[in-house]
C-alpha cells in the first residue's frame, strides 16, 4: 500500500470481551468502529492505518468476535467492534455481542468518536438510527461512513449519500463516502477524524469548523456531530 502521510505508527494493544479485560485508559481518546456484520469495519481500519492484515477481514459475516484495540500515532486508540446483526455465527456467541458492544459503548470512559458504518447498498435500520441518536445523548461525536462506495456508479454517489443521510437524519455532506478497496474517501476520513479528536473539548469549534478542501467539500452543517 502507498504511504499515508497521516499514519506514523500503529500497534495492536489487545483483544477483550469483558470490561475487566479492556485496556487501561492511558489518557488517549478512543474511536470505535461500529456497524453491521460484514459492512467493512475491519477493512476500513486496515486502510485507515495502511496495513493490509492488521485487523482480520472475511467474506463470512461474523469474523470479528472480540473488541480489538489498536493505538495509532500515539495519539488515539481505535476499537474494532464485532458486527451487529445477521452474522452466521452460533447464536450462543452472537447473544453475547449485544451486551459486549453496548457495555463498551456505555461504559468506556475514553470513548470520544463513534464511526458508524453503513453499506452503500443497504438502508440504515433501527439499530443504526438508534446509535446515531445515542451518540448525541451520550456526547459522542458521530462520524458516519458509507462503505464499499466502489460498488456505486459515480453518478449515484450523491443520491446514495442523500438517501442514507436522510434515513439517519443527517445532511449528505456529513457522510464520508469510503472504499477500502480503492482508498476513496480515505483523506477525508482522516481529516474529519483528526478534527473531531482535536476539537473535542469545544462543541462550537466542531460544529463551526470548515473543511480545508476548497471546492471539494462543502462546510459541514451542525446536525449530528456530538
Ligand atoms: N468492494 C468492496 N468490498 C469491501 C470493502 N470493504 C470491505 N469489503 C469486503 O467486505 C467483506 C467484509 O469485510 P470486513 O472488513 O471483514 O467487514 P466487518 O464489518 O469487519 O465484518 P465483521 O467483523 O464480520 O463484522 C470482505 O469480503 C471485504 O473484502 C470495500 O470498500 N469495497
Ligand atoms: Mg470485522
């Protein structure tokens, strides 16, 4: 993979299920990657940090079965979550995922940003809509990402963002169109992530900050962040 100027270092910290196994907070802010099974969470993480096989990717939904923690640039921690919903995994295992994910979202003190991934070919369901609402209630910054955007013809990309954004109650320009396959959207994703992590303390800065990409990106509206 080509160099990514945003990435200086990445280390696997640990996998965890129970709260007692979560890594000790180090003062670094944390970012969670959430979304339905097979939406492309682990692929997004690998692309984000420029490593082909850091997080395990699979055609079979249900590949990621634990909370997997990584430290990036000594600046933040990322948690790759198991997927929600219709995974082809034994129901005894799947039954534990709801509490594992919800327990993490509710209880993880350093958590600042929730990346909510939605497949470009699906409609966000009650679970995704609920998570978006949950973010504003809990004071988490929401970073919505539409994955596998390489599957959508260029002319259909904006309508796709508008449709998914509409369901989530967000303006289309707040969604990042992303492809782990081609790297489309990677730079925008990094810029939004860095801005959310860097300006966490002041909501007004997050809401009001303009994107440093002349012409390419409209400035963001205030809906849905934090
Ligand atoms: N075309 C295309 N395929 C992708 C993209 N991202 C992921 N995939 C494929 O989608 C499948 C699932 O990817 P994962 O990254 O394992 O998805 P996940 O959300 O981590 O899945 P779970 O861990 O099972 O919840 C794999 O076959 C990937 O190769 C993308 O941007 N474009
Ligand atoms: Mg995964």
